[in-house]
C-alpha cells in the first residue's frame, strides 16, 4: 500500500532517477511506492526461482509480481532485457545473508526483515544488522536497482547520524565522540570501497559531516548546522529527533 508521501523519500527518488530519460523512467519501479506491502511467500504459487551458487547452493522460489515491484534488476531480467525470461535467475558473488534479508524485505518490509536477521543471528549465522551490514544492504540494493530499499538502508545511517547530533551535549570528551563515530567511519569505508556512485556519495557525506562535527566540538547548535549543510534533504529526520 502507498502511505503518506515522505519528503525525504521524494527528494531521494528525484536524485536517484535524475539522469534517466522519461521513457526509461516510465518502465522502471514506481517511485510513488512509499512502503512495502506485506505479502505471503507461498512457494506453491511461486513463478520465479532465484539461485545463488558458491560453496553451497541456495535457491528461493519467489513471485514475479513481488520482485518486479521493487527491483528494476528483476523487472528487466524477467522481462527479457537481460539474464533470462524463463523465470529462473542465477546469481553469483552475493552474500547469502544479505540476499536473504533483501528477499524478506520485498515480502515483509524492513521491520520484519530486521527481526528475521536477529533470529538468524541467534542461530549462529553471520548477519548482524550493524551499520556496516546496513551499508552492505544498501550496496546490494543498489546493485539490484531497488530505490526504495536503497532509501530505507540509507535512512538507517542518516537516522544514526541524527541521533549523534542529539547526543552531542552529553559527549564530554573527544574520546567519546571518536568511539561514537567509528561505526559510521567503518560503514563509509564499505560504501566507498565498492566504487558505486550511490555508496561513494554517501561515504563522502558521512566523512564530511563527521569532520564538521569534530570542529563543532560539543556545541549542539553547530552540530545541527553541520547536519543541515551536509544532508539538506534529510533535515526532517533530525527535526523529528530534536522534537522529542
């Protein structure tokens, strides 16, 4: 279902699609899909098989109506533009846990997918939904051309930075600020290393914001100004946290 428009999401979609022609954009994922519509993953009615080959062979039986709603990669693959039009898609060099999260997200949204990640973590799998893995999810979503998931993963990072601004007055030493910023720096390195434009842009913004935050010291007004200058389209995120 479509929910109330989100100004941050609208701004993100405008940037995401800014270089596309109107004709190309018309054939892509609907930019007015503001949230995932929960859908049961019933294998009996599945019409797409996605396989992941590596040391272990994995497969998922999915639904074209779901995967093509959120991913331009799957939309064009199943439409015959590349890969296959047979209903079978083979993937390589993709992390199982990240792909599992993405598939769960397409059917149930971020909240359920995140909870599933926690449950999987308890069963000794690798995925821990920290900022580094959120960055990895963003990069995988970018690879699969999933603008809504790109936005949601990016939002998790921006939200964390907004919380950092809110906490500035309580950070009474440079050591504490350094500890708080380390996870963001690690996430920025992951985003930069892949070389994808979306990831590199966010990595640069994270590093620039943290640089300005250090200059701001423990002054919340200056920290707010730094956030507004580096992330002008995401100011509603910070404003919401400051209102609590």
